[in-house]
């Protein structure tokens, strides 16, 4: 029975995409993905080739965010290409790809949250900061963030496979909303609790750290100027955090509407397509350029690498 429902839903989904020509959303997705995949490796190279940068917690957090974004973008683009060419994908493969994609997305969210906590720790305890967060401890924290992000998605995959048995149905469209939408029938409370608790913990940590940062630094005069570095930094981080969190809330809305009979299929397809191709792309589009411009050490390292490359080119020519 479930196989028939899945087949019917995926077929209806494809028809809605074609009827509204939503496949054109693939163009901005491909452009943003390619531009990010060009910029992110350059920034990662700047961080890991510099002994000073790879010993700093904040740059390790930046590197982890960029790596998680790259993994997300590659998998998301691969899924969209498979859906575009109507490749039949086995249900288990779709589930695993979806689980890894959700893991990469959640890892980026957790790392961005840790960046706020790291900033608070650096300002609150400047003399003990390097003792509190040495590189080795940062590596362990990042590993824990990846494991925490992976636990629930892969647990759902295991549960779903045990309930489905050994059926080998294939999907015309592989999408996270379809996979989790059918899991939601039996695990609705668990899925909503997972997303709500994770978002609540991250939001509480972020707001607490920002409020404490303001209270600690308000007497230092760094907030007086309208275009002070502190205000610009807060604005940049706030925009980036909003862009990272917004797709998660929209996805929760998609799950709520998935089994509503009073919501048309076209509305669900439109919301899902815009979220996947626009909202989820925006933070990945801005992040590498924001980090590259915001952190002077990264931009200076990039300029040094470019100058070294130019000098080597001139030596080889001569």
C-alpha cells in the first residue's frame, strides 16, 4: 500500500513541476552551487595552508561550515540532476542521500551557532580563551557536532528500513519532504520534536551570547558609531544566521502541510521547490564571500597566495 502511495505521489509531483515549469529553478541552483564550489575550496586552502589560521578556533569553525556547505551543495545538485533527467532511484539510496544531506545542513547550523558561542567566549574570557578552546578540543567539538547532526536522520533510515522490509521500489523523484513525509505518518511527534528542540537550543544559545556580548562590551564604546566594526559584524552574523535558519522553518511548514487535504498539491510543490532552490541556496551563496571579506586574516592569506603564484609564474616565464 505504501509503495502505491509513494508512486502516485511522486508521479503527481513530477506533473506539477512540469505544469508550472518549475524545473527552471534548477538554473539558479546550479549557478549558486558552482560559484560556491569555486570559492569554498579557495578559502579552505587559505585556512589549512596557514599554520596560524588552522590553530585558531574561529577559523576551524569557518572551515567546518564551508565543508558542510560543500557536501550539502554537491548532494543537493546531484539529487536535482537525477530528478531533472527522471532517473529512477532506489528508495534506500534516496533515504541515505537524504540523511547525509540533512546531516550536512544540521552540521552547518550547529557550527554557525558554535561560532557565536566562540565569539562570546573570546570576548568574555580573553586571557583564558586559548586554554578553554585549544585546537584539539575544537576538533573534538566539531566531530561531536557531526555525530549529533547524523544521529537522528540515520536512526529514521534504520527505522524506516525495518518497517518496509525488503521491498525494492524506485522513486521518480527523490526529495527529503517525500521521505520524511511518509515517515511522519508514524513518527510525526518525534520529527517535530527533533526540529523544534534543535532550533530552540540553537536560538537560545545565540540570543544569550549576543545579549551577554552587548552587556559586556557596551561600556567600551564599540557600539557608538553607526558603522562601527561591532555593528557591521553583528549585522553580518544576524543576516547569515537568518538565512541558515529560515529554510529549516520552511521545511517544518512543508511537513505540516504534507498530509493536509485542504492544501493543493501545487502549493506544496511550489513551497518545496522555492525552499530547495532559493532559500537553502542563499546562505551558501553569501557565506564564502562574507567570510572572505569579513576576516582580514583570510583575505590577507589569499592575497599572499595569489602574489606567490604570480611570482612563480613570472619566474617560470623568465
